[in-house]
């Protein structure tokens, strides 16, 4: 009897517990349904999830189409379910969630198995793994984070159930394949395909799809950019699972050659990053697109870029930095070196650094003088001069008396540059520099003619390129075209030849001077076996060395110096910078035809037949005779008039030949006896200043150090 009562009591408690369990289950189910309904109502629409900001992928191409760098979080083009290859969908479902089309968002079978495995291995400290469906992963990627907790796992399940109630299986797969992280910075299947294989995901084959599907488990470990063997090994596992699940046949599995999958190589991102750092911010001014992935096609020539890097590294003095900019005739940047190593220093010395150009700045002095009426043959006087207390001296420490403009430029005579600046007006020289693209502050003290104002390498190179283009403005550019991943062109560069800076005859005369500087003067180390025109520049105490010149349609500027602006013994524009220029240009011009310079100048009519208006009244401060003509000056230092100075820039001890017209013709390859343009009769604007400054001289300034050629 007692036993019967005991059994009845057990049954009673069992029934009670069952009822409590059933009640709790029903209550839990109701709570789950309520939570799912609430979550479903709060979910964004499918279109909203598609258009949610992801970031922007930018692929930068070299001039030949090669991808040189991919920047930003890599989000490819959004692919609809119909655009995603079936092999990609089958591979992903097979390896990540084979019961995807059967469960309601949470897989009870997979969850039970994961719980059992977790119980068996409870002593190993392992977390619950293998239970997340594709829908759960999508919920986690969009709405949650990867931190592991029971509460986060429960929210993930609720959101997965809500997603399945609101969206179709096809829509869930579309969202997943366009948003999941596949490693290497690539989010979405299209970005992954473009990064790892170099083409859109719409053309993925079975082997490539297996590689991408295998990345989801451990994107960093299996990424082809990190370990190609690990990626292909994981792809083999994916193919085996697909075969086991019946998604591919044995014959299809056997036909896949994973070793033959072509992976897009990672591109070097060292020196070319100076260029991409300069060019990419310009996108903000060219296009308005901020979300779609972009392909940016640039002007950079990888062969020339490698040659530029090699030339700088081979010639830069120890402890110094170097920079190089090379422009095609229309301003296209073909090479840019901003320093010796981008990884150790991403400071771009080609576009950002401001350094004194030394005698390279004389370009603007002589351009101003040529525009005012001087010619390469105009006589000038190399004699001591003092301007408001400033007395420039030549690098050779000599004065040679009367020479012509061509000789003065070729040997970078400082006294003549100072006199020319005083004659044409220092503000006019500053205006000329600004006209030719110098964007930094330019002072108008007398010493400015020797390059005491700081400039950018790219600005100086641009100015010389405008001379090479016969006086037409050159604006450096690096972007040829910008297109979306669909091929829609958002921007395309158009050359502008409408802005003329100086008359063609002024540019031709300036080219004549610069060609002579390379052939016979301070720039001889820049010779490359074809016509070259250019100018050296060396600042006081050898802190900066420059060479800028052009040949066969390419203009290249080279600068060398220390970032801390300390002196570098032996640094001079005619040495290391000129040698680097020559080393680069020999490679850069190798495939280009030899171009002779059009240096024969046709002067305008007002110069060929000057009249009284052209002469004007003599300046009271000039040493002139009663007819307004300059007085002869005695030769300085006992040198005979017309004797050229000793060549600076390391040519000490050499006795240069006498520069007369016949000798110049021979050096420049002109026909002997060819008639050359005669200088116009001297006028107020073209008389060489010999001693006194103009009455309206600039205010006094501290005595600067001297600038070398």
C-alpha cells in the first residue's frame, strides 16, 4: 500500500514537472515569437540593407592598365542573385550551411550536434562551434559583433529567424555574398574576386569559387595574399565537401586543377605610393561618387618609375634624400620619387617639401629678360655690382667683363643675373615665376634672382616643361580616367593648350640658353647622347642640389638634399643631380625619337626695326653716354673682355674655350655661317646694368649667403 502511494506521488510530480515544462516551453515559444516579430518589424528593408554604406574600394592603375595599388575597405560591385555564378552559391552553401534551404534560420540538427560536441570536449575549453547558419552569420555581420557570449548568440538566433521571416532565401544569399568578409580587405564576393583573381565575380569558375568559399572559415589564415598553398588546400576541402553533398559530380571534382588557378599578384607599394598619395586626393575635385568602387587610371609608367628610383638611389649622397618628377609634354606625370623609401618615410619631397632652388631659379630671370628684349647674343657685363648693400659674387670668384647672355647663363654668372633682375625689375621676375606655376611665396629682394625663395620640385619641373612646350602652360596631372566597376566613365582628362605663358620666340631663346648650359656649361653631366636643355642649381653651403631639364618630350626635375637642411659636402647641381637625371633619361627616352630643338629665333617686328618709342628715355641711374648707349666697362680681375669664366660645378682647372658665335654654332650642330638673329638696339629695358641700381630699389635686406649654379 505504501509502495502504491509512493509511485502515485512520483507520477504526480512527474506530471507536474511535465506541465511546468510544457508551460515554460509554450511561454518561451511565445516569447521567442514575440521577439522575432518585434525584430522583424525593426529590420530595415532589403533595399535599405543593399544601399547601406560600406566604404569605397579604389583600384589604381598604371598607364598600361596594371593595378598598382588597391585602397580602402575593398567593396566590389553589388551583384544580384542572378548575376552570381551558380557554382559560387553552391560552393558556399555546401561548405557553410548544407541544410540552408531546409531550416528556418536556425538549424536544430546542427545546433544539437554542436551542443553534443561541446559537451564531449567540455574539458578542452572549446566554445560552441559549427552551429551558425548562413542566416546567423549574416545577422552577426550586419547587426552584431564577433564577441562571444550566450546573450549575443541568443540575439543572433532571434535576428536570423526574423531575417528568414522577412526575406527569401535568395535575398539572404544575395545579402550574404555581397557583405561577408573574405580576407585581404575584401568585403563581398565581387571585391574578393577582383582582389584575388583580377576580374569580376560574374565570371568565377568552379576552382575560383572554391577558393573564395573556403575563405569564410578563416579569412586571414586562408587568404591567397597571405598563403597561396593554404588557400588552395582549403579549396580542395571545399570541393571534397561539394562532392560528398552531391553539389558536383566526381568527374567535375577530378577535372578541377587548383594548381592552375591564376592568383593576381600583390603589387609593390613602395615608391609608387608617393604618386598615389599625391593623385588620389584629387578625386574629390574631379568626381562626386563616394560609394561605388572605382577604377582610377593614371599616367604613371612603371618602367620609368623603376628607372627613376634606381637613378636616385644610385646617385644620392650618403645621408641625403632625393626627389624626382618626370612630366610628358602635356603634363602627364610619368615618374615620381618622393624619397628613398616610402615605408620609412612617406613624406613626399617631390610635391610637399619647399626647398631653395639656387641658380635653377634663374630660368625666370632670363625669361623675363628675353621677354623684355634681350636675346642670347645681347652683350652683358660680368663685373662687381652692389644692390642696396647686397654684393653677389660668382662661384668662380672671378669677373670676366663683357660676355653675352648665352655665356652668362651657361656658366651661371651670378652678377649678370643680379643685373638682369635689377634691369627688368624684381617684381617682374616674381610675376614670371608665378606665371609659370610657382605656387609658394616668392620674395622680391634682390637676392631672389639666385633662388632664395623656396619652391616645390613639381612646380619647378612644370615651369621647365612649359618652356619645352614652346611657352604653352603645362599643368601636371596624374589621372587619365575614372570609371566605376561597371565601366561607366565618370571623368576623363582633356589636354588644354589654350594658355600661352610667353611668346614662342621667348621660349625658343630660353631653350637655346639651356641647351648651351648642358653642352658647354654647368650641366655637362646631364648629357645623354641626344639634345638636352636644362639648368643646374646649388644653394649656399651645398644644402640643395638641383638639375632640371628636358629632351625628346620629357621634362625631369631632380633634387637632392637633407631633410634637416644641413650642408652636404660636394653636393652640386652639376654633379649627383645631373648624373641622376642622365641615368633616368637614358632609359626614359630610349623608345622616343630624337628631337632637335627649334632654337633658331625669329624676332618680332618691333625688335627687328626698333624706333624711338622702343628705346625710351635712358634711366638716370644707368651709366650711359649722351646718346643713351651703355658706357664700356673695364674688364674685372685683369681678364680680357669676352673671356668666359672657368666652369664651376667641379670643373676646376679646366680652361673653357672662347664662346663666340661660330663656336656655339658648332657645339649646337648648326650649319656654319647660318645667319643668327641680331640683338635689337639697346633700350631702357635691355641695357645691361653695370653698376648703379635703379632709384626705386627694393628696401635694404640682410646680406644673404651666395648661391651657386
